């Protein structure tokens, strides 16, 4: 059974993942190398780079961080429901 046109188009948009496992020259270590290749149109990158959003850094207190984490947990619970 072959792939449907929709599935084939979906697979073409996915990144190419290559995995290679070798050992070091002395044989003591296992080397697992993963290469992820994602091909995007250059127009996409031009649009991203042209968007000049200003990012400012600000100090966060422990209270601010706790609040952000709490809000994130609540959001995840809502999504799971």
C-alpha cells in the first residue's frame, strides 16, 4: 500500500534526520551524531530577519519566576482537559 498524496506532502515538509553511531579511535567511547536538516524558502528567513522586534531585558524576582511557573502549570492543566 502506497502513501497518500497528503501524507507524502507532509513527509516532504518534515526535517531530514540523519543518525550515525560510531566508536572512538581507541574504542572507549560511543559517538552518536545526529544531523537535522530543515529546508525552508529563503523568503521565509528574509521575512523573519526583516521583522525588527525590539527585545528588552528586565530583571525577574523569585516571586515573578514563581508566578510565571504557576501560570504555565495552570495553562498546561487546561490544555490537558
